[in-house]
C-alpha cells in the first residue's frame, strides 16, 4: 500500500464577519443576527443561491450590494420552544466560469 501526503496552502478567498452567528435568547422570542460576506478582490465570486441545511430551525435572507462588493446575511430563529439547535447556510457560488 502506498500512502501519499500532499500539503498545499489555501488562499483566503472571502471575508465573513462575524464568521459564526449564535442566536441566544429566551424561549418564544425572536432572535436576529447578521453577518457580512465579502469576496476578496483576488478571487471574486457570485453567490448563485442560498439555503439552510435543515428546515425549521432558522430563516435566512441574503441581501447583495448592487455592486456585488459584499452580501449581508440576516438570520432569525423560527424555533419557539426551549432547546438547542445547529444549522448551516449553504451558498453555491460561481467564479471564473466554474460553479462551486
């Protein structure tokens, strides 16, 4: 058996600030947060769509700057019962003729 190990450096291509949202609040209240997604000039991309990984936990809305320089992701909880949940927002993108 041959095992090959390759090491590569991956350039940062996007700035997400903050890079993680935590929705904390009393059960039954609406909690909202937002983050800014900024493609870096060296690797421009377009966000084609977005969706949450699981249904029923959060509502997400993406608003894009007309110039495409940045995007604002607004997230709010839709679970009104006490408890914990985790969800992820997925973004298919397009850059230099490739869909990723």
